[in-house]
């Protein structure tokens, strides 16, 4: 069965394009040249929608300046609005990993918008004499200002989605902190018994850590609101008419609802990837701390017979194909792995930013992919951690209490009441005999029972604040 095609032309020559697709010859070349990851840019809705927003803003500015007639502008605007609403994303097919500083991505967008706009005008796809991907969709633009601007907007949107997810996880840990408010346990330093605390204090720390990182991520994303739209090739605004920059930036800010600002120096902004580096570093910070929390959850739930067994993670699947009854901490494990990948991607972003030369960084596609993938995967991991793990955690209260009463570390809390020398002797005997510290203190008559019980209350041992109302 023969495939119906249309003929398109570029500087290399003529090519046959499937008649039903919205992309064209430039996209076809990219498909052939970059069969790298098998991941098309269309899997990132934030990037596709951001590209459409940039193109719509550019068309509006060109229309304001009399460079686009009403009919062409209305068709371009209509096509862009459809894409921003979720249509035609499957026609954004070029690989996320590509040479050319994003030119293939820009041309994929130009061609899809042009062909859909042609249909809205009543013409066939490929009728570029009427509406052209370069002459009209890319008017007053270059890949070098369109692509970085779209990438920044996409990353801002993905960051907001992650921030929302982190708020859910922060609340999950806070709820557990309230639930475990006065559950006494031993704190540890260097995996050795230290001094008593409560499980609520431990989980409150996790909630605060997430909240602190939400604040840092909110700060770093603000640097991405400075854009270079209108810079064209290298920042000199070649082929962008007077008035285009403020008009295009104003339209884009209105379309996205973001406080976007035009860079003070467009030449600097076109080559500088510092904001990406900083945001990637902050994302890495979030990943590192989340991974540390997951390490703690795995350790505290280890066992159940030969480990810490202080908390129980919800059982979500069988843990072994050979060991009956085994349940593994699979949710913290998957979050760990996402964190490991983000840490590696941060190195990629750093090297890509460093590798740019002169007036343009050609490696922004891998920066875009690394940040977008990291933000998206961490968002999903955070939600899974909250809903399928943290919300269902239970505590082994009696075991935790018994560990406190039997721990050598308890003597530190008793030291102010019985003195260092007596505390040392109690610790030595407890260690040698395996007997409990509290039992030996009573046996030696170092404290009356009532006094000892008062000291062993969570409020005293852990300097515990009143339960939140």
C-alpha cells in the first residue's frame, strides 16, 4: 500500500513527507539525524505548550507592528491556542537529544503551527506560499531566543508542579509527627545510641526539611523569569523591528501568567546558562535530602526481626520471588534511584553550561532534557512517597519504649540527677549484665521510683513541647 505524500524543499533538497503529518522537511531531517534516545519532545507537555506560547506572543507582536496581516495572525493564534490546550503534541517528534542548539525543536514547532494554521485558513498542509514556517511563524525570531525562552517557561511550570507535590509530602510528614508526638525512642548518632527523643520529633524534622527545600526551590526558579526573547541570533536583535522586544515579552507574560522580564543585556542573556546551573543545583539539593530521608525510613523499618523494627512501612507488594513473606521498602528505594539520577543530571547540566562557546551555548537541549526529566520524575516520586509510604507508616510503640529503658544512652539523661561517677558505674554494669539502666538506678537507691518515672516522661527526656492543637 503506497503512502500518500507531499513534497517539501529545504537547502539540502526535496523530500517526500507523509501527507497527514503536521511536521515538515526540517523535522524529517532531525528524525533521521538524531535517533538517540527515542524520546520525542512531545512527551514534555510543558515544553510543547511553552513553544506554542512563545510563537503566539511573537505573532501578536508582529501583528501589533503591522508585519502580520489579520488573517495570518488569527490562524497562527488559533493553531497555538490548540497546541497550548493539548492538541497535536504527538506531532512534536524530534528527539530530546539533538545537535543544533534547539533548531530542530524550533523548526518542528514552526512546521506544526504553520500546517495547522494553513488548515484553519482553508488550505492544505505544505502550502507554504500562503503561510511559511520561517517567513511567518518564525518572523522576527531565531532559535537562539525562542528555544531558551520556551525552555525557561517549561522548567518554571515543571518546578511549580514539583513544589505542589512537595507540599503534599511535607504535610504527610507533619501529620505523622503529630500522630507520633509523644512516642519515646532512642536518638542515634553514628548509628550508636545517643539520647532519647520522640518519633514525632524525628518525623517533624523530615517535614521541616521538605519545607525548607520548597523555599529554596521557589527562590532559584525566580532567576528563570529573565528571558532573551527578541535577542534573535546572538543578542543584537538583528531582524527584530523596533518595539518588538517589549511587545513580544509583554504578550508572553500575559499568555503564561508569569512575571517574565526581558534581560537587561540580551547578548549576555543569550549565552549565559547560569540560571539553569543554579536551579539544577537546588534540585540536586532537594534530591539529596529526600534520598537521605528515604535511607532513614529504610533503616528504621529494617528487620522485622533482625533489624531496627522501629516503624512499619505499608506493604505494597511481595518482596521476593524466593523468600515467602518478605516485604521490601520499595517506595523509598525508587525515590533513592530517582535522586541518584538527578544528582548525575546535575553534573550533565554543569558540563553543558560550561561547554558553551562565545555567543551561544549549543548544549541547551541536554540542559532542557535533564532539568525537565529530573523535575517530572521527582514530582512523581514525591507523590508516591507521600501516598504509598509515609501516610501508612505505623510505629512499634512498646518496642521503642523498651529500647529507651534498656539503652545505655539513658544514663546521659540521668547524669544531672545522680552524678557523672554514679552514672558511669550504672552504665558499666548495664553493659556488662544486659540489665536495664532504670532497673539498676532503683536497685542502687540512686533515685526514688516517683522521681525516676517523672524523669523518664517524654516531656522531660526529649524536652518535648506540648502536643500541637
